[in-house]
């Protein structure tokens, strides 16, 4: 259905579409949590819109007058945001600025001042002021201090995990009976377990340290441990794995075959410490831990056998890659890298942009307050961590 439409596009636009499509479906090093959310029909439709009509050129003089009277208080005549959280406009992609201002005018983006201001502007006014800011020189490069503040997700998690080594070992493979292994564990479950300790639904004096952690800290730890390879365990002295296997059938629906979960909110049981599993299953059975599904009725002996079965199963890391700042940059640069101004899509430059604004904008996409078929999906386990990392990475780069 799209073949004829695609062939009708110009060579330049078809090349842009092809580049976007290849980037969306090429191997993704950050697994399912940081994937391009785009489909072929939407790309073709977006590219086709570019072919409909030539857009009149902006009147730069008129745009400068509007910038001085309407925009300078926040964005300056030089295009620099007046305070943290206000975006820099200098040298920004013209089409992106136009579409952003039109979105405020139509109420698709929420900002009271911009909504009121753009309501008074014609489409020509919007095009002129966008053209003026686009024509300005890029702002100065980031300072050396800012360059040191780049948040690399895996490295932050590794540093935070130092406080956990005494109980959970350096790589999260616990060697203390009754202490859970964290290596390879599913990240949303990890975060939920932390919240349970903080809320008092789980209690252990040594876990009071968790109260010092921010959301980004917790997600960093979750990422670090999810990236570690779980160790193979020997059969425990208590319990019979062979007897426990048929008893585990009811558990497999949630925790996966042989206890390897494929759901980020459900823990893997494979390779877990047997004593910890026994204690946890009994806690759910006896209602000292609350869970709507974990209403176990097994006897103490059956629980030992189930725990023994899961303890000897081979597990695997929930995350297959270390999520570094470099990997994030490579992924984001597929859309926001050099040449973005020549894209057929309305994609902004973000190098050298204000960090607070980048955080605010990405949270708006995450919360559904801004829509974009090409915006990356940051809605699962590491949303705040990704947002903070990407913002710090691009804010530290020279504007271009």
C-alpha cells in the first residue's frame, strides 16, 4: 500500500526515510528498555508530508523584532536561556522550532505563557522568529566542570554497590546463607523490593541504609546488578531438587521456565540462595509478607524442595549489556547527531542544551505530556536514570 507513495518521494527524502528505518531495526545494545518506537507507515507518512509544498522563507528582520519584543525575556536575543530549565534557541533546527511553537499554539504542549503568546502569533510570525533563532551562531562550548558531571549509568550503579558488598558480594552473588543474590535480578522487582523495605513491608536493620538513596541511585543499582552474571550454585544440604521440580510448576507461570523470569517486575528464582528462598516463601505463606498472588500453601518440607530445585538452576543476567554514557550517546545520535538539521523530520539539536530543560522535556515525553512517534521509550526500569544520564551527556557537549 505504501510502495507507490514511497516511490513518489524525492531521492533525498527517500534516503532520509531509509536511514531512519535502518536505525530503528538495527541491533539494539541497550535491549528492550531503550528502543526506537517507530513503525514503517508512520515514517513514510511523515516523510510524505515534506513533499507537499515548499515552505516560504523566514523574514529574519521581522523575526528579530518579534524575538526582542516577545522572547528575549526568557530566551535572550542571543538565544541563550535566561535560567536553568529554559531552553537555548540559538542555531536550533528551524522546522523543530516551528512545529514546537505550533504545538503550544494548538494546546498540544502545556506552558501557560507560551500558549498565550503563540495564540497572538500568525503562522508567518512563528516561521519568522524560528528562522531568526536558527540563524544565530551556536552558543559557547560546555565548561570543563560540566564535562566532569556526565552520569554514566552502569558506572554510577557500580559505585553505589560498594555499600552492598559486605552482604551481597562485589558482583551480587551472595555467599552468605539466607542472604539473597542480586546478580542478574530483574530491575523493576529490585526497585519494588527496595520500596518494600522503605515502607516497612519488609524489615531488616541492615537495610536502613536504603533510606539515603534517591530514585536515580536505586535505578543505578538495579542496572548494575541486572548486568551481572549469576553464579551456578551447588545443591543445598536441605531439600531435594528432583522432588521440588514438579512442585514448582505453579511458580513457572510468573517466574519463568526453571525460574528465569522474562518480566522486569517479576524476580528470577534460578540460582538464588536456597535458605533465602525458603524464608521468603514461608513469609508469603504465613502472611508476614503480603502479595496478592503469592498465597502459598506448601508444607515446610515441600518449600525446602522447591527452593532446592530453583537454587541449582542456571540463571542469566536480566541485562545483557553495560549501559554506559558512550552507548547512550551512540543511540541518541542516530536521531540527534550531526546532520540533524537536514532530516526530513522535526528533530531538535540537543548538544550544548540546558541540562534542566532536557530533563524537563524528557520527563514530559515519559509522562505523555508531549507526543512523538520517534521519541525513545524511557518508560520502564531506568526512566529517571536514563533521563538524568542523557541530559548530563548532551549538556556537556559543545553546542553546534
